[in-house]
């Protein structure tokens, strides 16, 4: 049985990042499913992430794949390991490097609200 405790996220136009977790095996993941990808359990919860994490990988996109993104190129795409234990892809500050601590904010890009990661100022 799914438990939806927190509502929507950026995919629905709200400035938030949602993830799921399994009550059985405690796995956490980003893409929504009706079951746990690790154990197959159906007792999953939807929670909101704090928006902080660590850069796992970066890719500089110099040639935009769509006309809507062309004015923004070059732009940085990141894989971020969220503090809650899942990994997600997002856009980010071009100065970011692997291992940097980051914090999400939400921006409009090509008429969509998306998470955008900036360096986390520690202190």
C-alpha cells in the first residue's frame, strides 16, 4: 500500500524534490514506482528531500538537444547523491565539481520549473 505523506514536487510544478522509501527493506529511490525496486514490497512512502547532497558526476552540455534549450547552452548537468540516500540528475552551477556539497533551488528553464544545484555554503 502506498502512503503519500507530502504531496507533489517539481515534476508537478511545486518547488520540492520528492523521493520514495520502502517500509520493508528501507531502500530509497528517486523515480516513482508503486513497489520497491530492491525487494518488491508495496509499502512505500513518498517524502520530501531537504535539497542538499554531494555531486557524484558532471557533464557540460555544449550542444542543446532541443530548440528550447539552445539559448541556455552550454549548461551543466549533474548527478547528485542526495543526503537522504538517493541519486538524481539535475542542472547546476557551472563551477561545480565532483565531490562538492550542493543545495537545490528551483528555476524556470524552457518554461518548466526544475531543480538547480548551487554550491552549499558551509557556515
